[in-house]
């Protein structure tokens, strides 16, 4: 049957875009549901319904199924038109039937007759079904669904849930629905799309930020990719531009595909209610003065117009708009001349009535109501539960200016807290200084509540600035004044600061006791953001002590709570992720550590210096395991420049030490010597016995020991290790003690003092096993495999198996541990297993080519891990990157694609 020219465009399946990625995650679900009567894809504009359906059609077509395709337009919903298009689509699929007249009975009867002669299953795919409003057409589709046609399967894509009776199908498990939440890209799909579009691997930070601002909305990711192509900006620029609605393509798309189809009254409601970050029906009704707000919200949800449910603990249905759509509505509201300030003022009054003072403060700031904000200050700042509104408050207090703020001391205090807790430390210092200056004039100098606020603010700022004397002075001042009843948030902050400095001094037991004390029970069990900040501090105490297992136990629980309750962008989630990533790295869970740091690293500016340095060290080390050493070296060089610019000497020293460790891994002793001179220079400038002075000296000593071992000077290494041991003992850092044991074992063995070396090895193995220091054992134990296995034998079979699992049966050294070997010539030269590469596949890193070469030899992930002396998780991570770069989905396809590329290159 030949379709008429006017129908043909509606029955020919669209071809997926050249840069579309295969939605394997969802296609797998569809394949599993291929025997169901109905598959329904629902989601708003740009959620990839058509692309997914077209990709599945190709799979079904290759499997021998008959697939009929309909794409509907607004005028195609009437029964006569729909019936003609349906007949044409079936005819185009080789199922010739007559459209007929009247209802759908004749069409169904004709279809039954055709299906009886068709051995293959028939899939009827209808795109843009939301255009069908005609009851007669809906009755025809319902009849097709209800008919006993075993070989007929309907696949419907719609922006709204169709007015069909689906209860029976649900009960019989003959119906599968994929909604907008499932249609969104996950992070891997976002990264894969950006990679496919650019032709080169996407920058991980750009991909992460694009995914956050688009929330995986496929068209949003595509538009962000266009912005990235046009701008070639720094990682933060593209998401910022997209989030601000500064994109003509986005505005045109939303206007044409979404807004033009909305009733005027619904659009007006959306423009008014979208001034709120989140809302529920009562709040929306109060702010917009619309009694039908609940009905309008239901209509927005039914139309899938970018409205998301927000999880709150008050058992009410809260909603928010997608951030990109909210930014678009902001611009449109401005053009419509709608003043948001009265709306925010009404929102503030509603929040006050509900006792939600933190939300009320945010709204008061947005409507610039100084008097209302002053009345709200004592309602609870800093807030114990959520800090999400404080960025708005900090920006507002800055815009108000010091002159107006000076007349309101409590507003100054509020502004200082808002700035401090959003990492705007310069602004916080400005407000706190003015607050301290005006305290005498206002008669508040000795007021215990105000004094505690000022001292705790000073302690927070000093902690962020790594200023130990100022922080300790503030903490002593807090102990000297009465403890009036203060908001729980202040208690959580004080606990976090005290835990930080107790641990920094090496008083880990005192810190643990403080956190586990009955007085801190509310903090330990709290779900508020500041309670979880304190939990991150407690996890960091364990990490400083070297106990990765305990840090992971505390931190992972807090991280799950933080992400679930407050979102991954919250301060508490960022701090928890920064600590837990270090624990996961030590536990050799590299994928999880990398993902956590990639998500939070750009937001760690509000963290302590200790956490920022630790996160930078771990991120660079993971990079060194996955990329060529030059890439990791460049990263550490940039990090060194950052810490140098901020005046954080111990951060500079940590990054220089990592550079030295890297260059020693590939034998560049000359540059390592130059870097050692830099470290020794910093140590000379910090000769005192302060916390940071001693730490810098210990870091220089550790690097000096590594260099001495690489230069075959074990006696010099032992001398340097004495300094490291004194520091580790004084600070109670068992990880550094294990590092010192392993390096000392190497030096003693080189001096022929095998018995002493074995004793050091035993101590190191036992410590690493007890505390979960897997990476320390892997990195520092390279080249000591036989000695470490003998040492483990004293602890039993379980310990021996643990050491062998960490170092690999063959005991080959990881790439980055070469620096720890005294001299290459002194090592036994066993023939290495050949690692072939597939003719230097273009676009793949050295490590990825090694993995691919071993994959070609039919090795399992575990065997590849043992051969390359990396973890199985690292192998899986590299395979993911290979699949993305080669645009394949299986190991076999990767090998075939690599061979083709190699042939082309030759």
C-alpha cells in the first residue's frame, strides 16, 4: 500500500540525531517489556520520548518485528484524520487494511484478520499522543488496547497521561510506564552525550555542572552542549549561563514547545508562583491570591510542565520548577512587568504564620524589608535545619550596606553568620568587625548571648583561615562566659569547631569523647544541616587519626542523610563527601571516591584547610592512577598555585610533595631534588612548634626520605623518617606511622638489617589491616611483597589473604610506587607479562589502551586488575570511559571498534 504524500511524513519514523546517545538503560527496560500490551512514555517537552522510541523501533525492526509508526500533530486527533493516518502507518509496515468509515469496529475487525496472517509481532508506536482529545479517537485506541490481539503491542509517547482506562492492564501486568523522572539522563549519559557532541572526552567538572543545572533534561543537556561549543568557557561559565536563562535557543524552545500551548490563566499563575523557590498549595494560594491554586498545580503536573515534587518532612506536597525553566520564567516575568517584591512579602508573612522563620527571612531579604528582617532575626539564626536560604541573605545584607546595617546590630550578626556559612569570609569579617566595634555603643559588649555569637563567629572565621592562635583564643573565650540557651545550630557549630582543633592537636580520643558524650546526642542523631556538618567533622577526626573504616562509617551515613534531606549541593553534603572520599580512597574504592570529589570539589571553598588539602591530594592521586603522570602533575601544579595564592603554606607543601612523588615514579630524580629544595625552604621558614609549622617540617622530612631511598641512600632515609615518626606519634596519626614503618622496612632491608625490617613490616601490615588503609599498603608496600606476606603470616591466613589481595599474587608494583624502590638495578629482573596495545588506539589514554589490550586477550576484570596491579573498580572505571569514547556498549564491540580505528590509522 502506497501512502499519500500528505500522510507519509507522519508515518515515517524519525531518524535519531547524529549525536544522540543510545539509551541502553531504558532500552533494556523496553526490551524486557516487549511482550506487554501497552508501553506508555510520559514526560514534558524535550525529555527524549521520541528518540527513545525510535531507538527501540530500530532494535525491534532488526529482530524481525513489524513496526508501524505514527507522529501526530494538533489537528490529527479527530477520528477521521487519525483513522486515515493509522491505516497508512499499518500499510507502510506491510499490514494493508482499509481505513473505512464510522467507528473503530471495522478497523479492528480488519486488523484482526490481517494479524491472523502475520507471524511476527506488530508494534504500533504513536508519538505525541497528547494531541488526541477527541473522545471517539480515544475510544478507538481503547478498543485496540482491550481487543484480544496477542500479537499487537501499543507504544504511546505523550506529554500528558492519556484519558484511557489502564487499571485492568496494570492489574494483569500488561502495562509498563516510563515517566519523566526515568527519561532524564543520569550522569554517565550526560557525560556520554557531551563527549559524543564534542568528539573528545567531556571535562568531568563541566559534565557534572551541566548535569546539575539541567537535572538530566535531555534537551537542556543538548542546549548546554551548544553553549559550551560556542563559548569554550571555563567549567563554571556554561552552567551559569544556562542557569541564568542566558541562552536564546533555550528561550525559543520553551516558548514554542511549552508556553504557546498553555492557557493564559495557567501561565499567569506560573509567572507569579515561580518567584518561590518551592511551594505547596496553601502558600501558592496566599502568595498569588488564587483560591484555585491547588487545581492549577494539578493541571501543571498533568501537563508535565517541569514541576517536580520536593521531599519535605511536613507530610505536605511541596513542588519546585526545574531550574532552567524557573530561570526562563524569571526573564519572562521581568518582561511582563510583574514586581516580585510584593509576592515575596506575602510569602514572608505566610512563613511567619507557619513558624518557618528561616524561610521567612529569605523572603524578607528578597523583598528588601529591613524592619521585617529585624523582627525575624531572633526567630532562629543561624538555622539548625537548613542553610539553603543563607546565600540570598548574605547577598541582601551586602546590598543593604554597612550604613543601614549599623543601626540594626542583630542584622549585622545575621549578615555575618549568613556570609560565614556560605563561604563569603571577607564579607563575614567585615560584618563581624563592625559588630565588635558597635557592641560597646549599643550596650551589648557584655551581653552573654551576643558575646557567644561574636566569639563563635571569630572561631569559625579563624578555622576557615587556618589561624590556630585566633581560633584557640576564641574557643577559650567561649569557655569563660556563661552558656545561655542558644539555638541548636550554634551548639552544632561550636562542636564542629572544637572537634577540628582537638584533632589538629592530636587529641583524637578527647574529640571522640566529646562527640559521643550525652550532651552531643541531639547533634549525633540530628538531621539538620549543621548537625551533619558536625558529623563531617567527627568523620574527619577519624580520618586524621588514620582510621579509614571509622571515617567511612560515620561519614557515609551522614552523607546519605545530607544528600537525601538537603541535596548534594548543600554545605553538609559537600563536607561529608570531601571526608568520605578520602576514606573511600584509602579503602581502594576509587570509583566512589572520584565520583564524590567530582561532585563536590568545586564547592569545598567553605571547608577547612585540612579538608581542602586532603581532597586535593586524593583527587590528584586518583587522576594519576587513571591518566598519564603528566596530567596529574599538571593538576598538582595548579593546586599548588591556588594554595600559594591563598597564602596557605601547608597546602603548597602538600601539593609540592605530591609532585615529587609523581616525578620519582618515572625516575626524574633531578626534578625531585629541585622540588625537595622547595620543601626544605618552606620547612626553614616554619621552624616553630606550632601545629602547622611541625606539619610542614614532617611533610618535608617524608619527601626527603622518599628521595633518599630513590637515590640509594637508606641511612639518610632513616634519619628523615625519625622526624616523621616524632610528628606522627605527637599527632596520633597512625597512617603516617604505617607509612614510616613501610619506608623504614625498605631502608633497613637495603642496609642488610632484615630482622628489623621484618619487624617494621609486621607493624605496618597490622596497622593497615586494622584501620582499612588499603591504598597506603598498596602504594608504600610496592616491591616489598615477599616481606609483607611473611609479616602477614604472623597474623594468620586471613591477614595473608588480605595482603595478597591488596598487592596482587604476583606482587608487581603499581606505577606510582616506583619512587619507593631504592634503585631499579637492585631489583630482581623477572620477565614482565607482555601488555600489548591495539596499535595505539586514537583518543585513549595509556592506561585505557593497556586495559583494552588485555581485554583483547579475553582476560576477566580481576585478571586485568592483577596484571596491571590496580583495583577491579579501576578496571571497571576505565572500561566505562573506553565504551564512551568508542561509542560502544560491550567488551566485544570495544575490541572491534579499536581494531577498526587502528586499521584506519595505519
